[in-house]
């Protein structure tokens, strides 16, 4: 719909023209194209990234469109000089959701193959791994406690 002589979504083009064309976003800092990957490594650590990739594998085919959208978002924002974690936050959460679904698939597979006597054993093991990796990430990044208090 054309309203007041403007094109639909003209604000998007104006945003790109100002922030990228005129370099306004670069005033707030710039980073290389691999900065998001470096930040993922700093924030999550190698073990968490590896476990996330392993957990994604069983769910990757079923959730390929979501993973593709997340990868495209991260790739597109990696090409921009000015980076903020909030730009890729939804993509990061999407990947973690697929990893959680994949984790459950691994738990179910372990139980079906008789690797555990109880369905709670692989579930407890997987939940423990995720918790330990979360605590390690929180420790490495100086996570805050309730109401912004710095955790000891």
C-alpha cells in the first residue's frame, strides 16, 4: 500500500542507506566477519558448542527450515561491520531449541536400544550435561544473580 507517497517498506531501505551506506552504525564499533563465532566460543565454550552440534544432528532434518533461517540470520549479520549480540539472539535461541529437541531424541534412542534400564537414566544424564554446561557458561561470562547482583 502506498501511503503519503511512500513505498511499502521504504523504512528498510532508508535504514540501510543511513546505517550502512553512510556508515552511521560503524560509529558504534566494528568487528570482523567471524566475531559472532568467536563470541559463541567465549560465551558457551568448546564443550557446549560440541554438545549442541551433537544434539542438533538427530533433529536437523525435521527442523531444517528453522536451522536454515537461523544460519542465514547469523551469516547476514556477520557480513555487517557493526555487530551486537541482540541482532542474532532469536537465531541463537532457535538453534538451542532444535538442540533440545535433538537431546530428547538421543534420550529416546538410548532407551529404545536398551542402553539404560530406565528412561530416567539417559534423561538424567542429558539434563545433567546441559546443566553443567550452562553453569560453566555462566561462570565464564560472569553471569549475574537475581536483581542484577554479581554472582560469586
